[in-house]
DNA sequence: ATAGAGACCTGTGTGC
DNA sequence: TGCACACAGGTCTCTA
């Protein structure tokens, strides 16, 4: 589900609710999500104050006062919501039926009476624990490439990563060890903006000398822009993604390619039709008329 | 080493 | 109404 802009939006929504609060109790309603919770996960998080929320790639991070860090991934269908003790938002009739909403797997009970609930129907998400001191060398973190929002992403960096790569641009951009945080939606959108086909080999954007082509430099800018635009819009709400507040993101209204199979290309004067192809078992949406 | 398929899991929408 | 099937924002693991 969430790519970087959605996780960033979740972080911003939860921060004022969680930062500075103590976790009184960490309630696990099942022993695992995608992976088992680490040994003692509840015991090690309970009684600790949350110093700050953060994000790295698609991981939501909670720094605790004892120097530990909760690493949380939302998978495809994970979401957080908060309650202040009132009936659970998002399922107003649950009380009448005497039922809990399905798939609420983790509940953080905070001091002051609030709760933060993690819901994840498909359970592709997970939570684990590490220490701030060894965070960068954690196996999940050390393999990540650069953030698309930071200065480390530039055309030279991508040229070095793409040189000699026979894989299609689509898969090269989804590779989290190159750029960390892009997913299916924003890769499709960035490629549409750059007029580049998802099928093109990544190495074709690199000169023999190893320098980036102009088109690669332009792509770099479009990646940064589409991520920034999506964060500004509060992410994209398809199916089940909502912000922690329950509000919907609205970047999905700005999609030019994603999910638009059969629709006319939005580029002025193009006249093409958006197509859907399958690459590495995932849908790619693009305009064969103007993306080459 | 690296690219692609399959796997994990549940829900929803579509077509018969 | 029911059923079968395709598809979904991710990413790890296995096979060539």
C-alpha cells in the first residue's frame, strides 16, 4: 500500500499525537504480522517515552527514550488510526454490534488515554526493534539506497547505479537499494512525466563515459517533483489508505498514468492511450505514444 | 551476480 | 445470489 509519501503523511499525522507521550502498554493481538514480533517486543516498548517519530524510505520509526527504535512497515494494506478513548473511528457501528474492527493487530496505549491502532488486513507489514546506535547497520536499513527527497539523489548517482543495467527502467526504479521509497505508483508517474518508457533498459540513460544523459537528469528531477507533490497532497488514497486522522490523501486525482488504462494520455497534443503491461508481475501504466 | 516468477494474505470488483 | 478469477500501494526467497 503505502509508498514514501503515504508513510511521510502518516508520520506527520501521528507525530503530534505520539511525540512526548509514554507507551503505557503495547498490546499485540497476534504473535506475528509478516514476521513474528521480536522476543519481548511489548516488554521493551512499554513504559518508554516516545522522543520522536521519523521515517526512512517506507519505514516509520519511533525513537524511544532508552535509545531503542521501533521500525514499522505498513506493507500493502497497513494503516494507523488514533483514538482518544471515544468509540473507534472508522467503524462507528462496531460498538452496536459488539465487535472489534477486523485486523486491528497492535494497539499502543499512551499516557493521557489515547491509543494508536495498527490495522493491516493482508499482514504484509511488520514491526521490529533496534537501537539508535546501530540503526544504520540494521539489515533492513543498511541495504537502502538514497532518499528521493534528499540531495543525495542526483543524475550522477543514478548514472552510476544504472550503468550496465540490462533491467527495464521500471524495475531499476523499484529497486530499493538504488532509490529507497519509490513504489509502483510513483515510478509510473515519474516515468510518464519524463516521457520514458518503463520497458527501456536502464543502461540506455547512461553515456559510454558513465555520465548521465540529459534524459536521466530530467528523470531525476521528475522523481523528486512527483514525490514532493504527493507529500503536499497528503499521499494517494486508493482502496484502504487513509491518513492517521482518517482523512484521505488526494494525490490520486493527479495521476496521469497509474490506473488509467484505456484513457487518453493527458499530455497536450499526444493523442495516445494509456496502456497496462505486466513487468516483474506488477502492472506498469504508460503511454506508448509519448513515452519512449 | 542478477532478472523474473512465486510466495506471503485478505478483500474487492467483475463477469458468467 | 453464488462462484471463479483477476487484481491490489511491498518485498523476501527461490530458480534460472
